[in-house]
């Protein structure tokens, strides 16, 4: 209760006067001081909080600005805060990068959500081709006998027709699986071999779709912001989300093999343990959830 009271008092009264006092002492507004930090999550997170907490409509509105209008938005902010480019020549570029990262996170979620909502359609040739590409990448020496076959179980699908397994994550699940296999083919096949282990195995494709859901949930909650703010000096795009998935797929496999679960029946328990490890990493302001092996592209 006392914490809520303090938060209210600080945000409503004390923060304004503290900012005013520091500006008088340093000659710089809060955003200028923040933009003096090195690029990364600490700087962008502080800039986002400063803009969101501002009583100025121009500053708050910057968080919802379209990418194409950000430069004009930065000029308006400089005018509102009386920032002179001659005195602070790096401010404009630094704030512009922060806004690209902040608004980019929102646009990335929209793009990811669109793919999640896109239902796999067996009558869509592009969808079918992508599914068959996944098989060819993971099983290059084995010919698929037919489109509907028990062979799909060899790469971790539940039934004879994989389309039913994409219901939760839509095309996003398939695109992530294919992206990993195309860009990290050797690693994807290695993970598949572990998944097919007689004792420690798990359903490769089903777990991959489950990890897509993990990545999606972290993005939706804002949990991935520190990672993207540290790794993308601008607007995060779909390929950055797919790269994040590759990290999760590879690291979960290492985690699973190291833990040596007694049975796949304990999957949810180990999945949650891995999820907590990832969330702990994301508490580090310098976090970068990046697959360290070399990508083919």
C-alpha cells in the first residue's frame, strides 16, 4: 500500500520538481540526459518511460507516431523542450533511434500477430510449398511418400496431416520452423536428432510451435524489448523475431538434453523452467538472446 502511495506522490508531484531542479543544474532536459547514454536497452527504456510519463501531448504522442513521421516528431520535441542542435548535436539522432526502436516494437507485434492469425490452408500453394520445404530441409535423404502420411511424425508432428498442429500459432509456427531450418540447417538437423533420441526425445515440430508461442507471449507482454533494444539499432522486423525463435529452439534443446527429463510427460514442467530462465535473462539491461552459431544468410 505504501509503495502505491509513494509511486503516486512521486509521479504526480516529486518527479516534476526533481526534473526541473536537475535541468536548472545541468542545463539539459531529461530527454537530453537520457540520450547521452550509450545506445541500448537502458537508454531506450528510460526514453520510453520519460515520454510516456510526460504531461506534454507532443511527447506522449511520439510513442504512437508512424515511422515515416518520426523525424518531424523529433523536431517538434526539440522545439517543445527548447533543445538547440548547435549545443547538443547528437540529441536528434539519438532520440530518433530511440523512437524507431520504441515504435518498431509495436509494429513488430502487429506483423507477428497477423502471421499468427493466418490459418494454414492446404489449398494455398505457398503454404503447401513451405511445409514441403520444411521436410526437405530436415530430411534431405528421405522422400515423402505422400502429402498425408505418418512420416510427418519423424519430424515431430502429431498426426498424418501437419495442418492441424498449426491451429494455435497459425502460419507463424510454420514460418519459424522453416526459418530455423533454412538459416541454421546443420543446427536444426542436430536438434531434430536429439528430439528423435529413444529416451530423451520430444516432438520436434510440436515443441517448436510451443516455443513460437513462448516468443509470441514475450513479445506481446513487452518482455522482449530489452533484447530488441540491444540488438536492433532501429526498427525491429519480422526477421529479428524469427532469429529470436532460432535462439529459443537451439537453447531449449541444449537445456532439455542437459536436464535429462525422465519422460516427455514432464514437458510442461521443464518448459516453464526454461521460460523462467529466459525471463531472468531479459531482466539484464545488457541482454542479447542471439544464437552464436553462424547463420547461412
